[in-house]
C-alpha cells in the first residue's frame, strides 16, 4: 500500500505494523485465493467446454459471456504465482512476470465489471425496449462491442507494464504495485492515484447502470399483465445475480480503497485506522477474485442456450460415470 507519515514517523510503530501486516497478509490470502482458483477453474472449465463444444448457435449475449470466461481464465492463471509468492514470502519469477501478473490481476476486475454490465444492459433492452435497434445486434457487432470493452479495459492498465514493480534486492524481492512515497517516483505516485480513482469509478458507474436496469425491469414486471412475464422475470433474475456478484466481490474492495484513501489524506498519523483498513483491503482482494467462481452462475441465469446445453450434457456425464463404475465392478469380479 502507499504509506505516508504512519510508517516513517515512529520506528516502533513501523516494526509492529509491518510484522503484523505481513503475518495477516500471508495467513489469510493464500487459502482464500486458492479457493478462488479451484472453484473458478471448475466452473469456467465447464463453461468453456459448453461454449466451445455444446452450443449449437451463438447470439450476442453468448459472445459477451464467452469474453467473460476468457477474462476469468486470465485472472485464474495469474493467481497461482501470487499464492506462491505469499507462501514463500518473496517473489522468484522476475520483473517481466511481475508486470504481467499485476496487469492481469488488475485488468480482471475492470473487465469483469464491464462485461457483466454489458450483459445486464443487453437484457434490459431485450425486455424493456424490445423494438430498439440495439436488439438487432449481429454477432459481428457484438464482437466489435466486446473488442471495444477489451480496449477500454486494457488502455488504463497498460502503464502497469511500463514500470518495474520489484521491491528489495537479492533473493528476497517482492512484486508490489503499491509502494511507499519515500521510495516512489512521481510517475508511480500518479499511477497509484489513477488506479485508486479507477477502482472507485469502475464500480460506481456500472453499479448505477445495473440498479437503473433492475428498477426499470422491476417496474416493467409489475405493469405487465399479459404477454411474456416469464421473460421479464428471467431478466430480473439476471440483473439480481449480477448485482449480487457486484456486492459480494467488488463492493468491499471499493469501500476499503476509499477508506485507505481517506486515512492517508486526512489522518496520516492514525496508524490504527490505517492498519485496520489495510487488513480489510487484504481480505477484500480475496473476495475480488471470487467473481471468477461466481460468474458461471451468471451464465446459467442469463443464457437459456447455455442452460439447455448444460442440462443436456449432465445426463451424458452421469451415464458415462455409471458405465465406468459397472466396468470397474465387472473387472474386479
């Protein structure tokens, strides 16, 4: 984290907070991130298999969801390196891998939020404005929208690749994006400030859009007496699932980031407050990557094609498992 007066004012406080922070950091994050990786891989491997081999037709919604699967895989690839560094207590993979690792970790949050918002807005137009030209989007246009989202996500994070984030020397180096003002160049300080602003804005603006879509769909559901109420309820469930992912995974990071920002700016001498928000921010990072495990639930809610393909694949998997059991039993007899 970026530390001002709190660390450099009092040597005793510095030693205490640093040791406590390191212990808490290494105790909490590795198991939380390991759970994120295991659950995320299980869900997204199944999702990727269905998208690649079971879906018979593609629509814009499925293209957006497929992009989300790719985003989740990139995040899940980056997490084992971070877990290794936490367990060892130092970083062994060098500067280049450090830059890529941080880039993938921070890009995952932005891309997940952006694509989940696109899915919710697409569902909103389908239900509330069924005759809008947005609903006539072709697969090529959906691919262009996905590409635009990727560019929008990558552009602000490219500076992460331009700087060396390795701290320390010799064999005991660390790979951190945040550093102390005492060590940081002006460019790094600006980069950290930009990251904090993005962390807040990329949550607040999409959440406002999600709540707007949810409220409008809810009103539409209450007003609609005839027609296709099931379609409206499904759209409402999609928005509710996405809002739930936002609240569980992204709200804690945003709140703790604002808290750290406020303490650093207005109470730089308050080490207890800084340490408390640092602990909460560490825990929130674990929740932040839980979205990779929860996203497959969104796929089930938001795509009837995905849901049907998944349900259609389950009997085959069960039959295959039972056949293997029978064969193994016969062989043992």
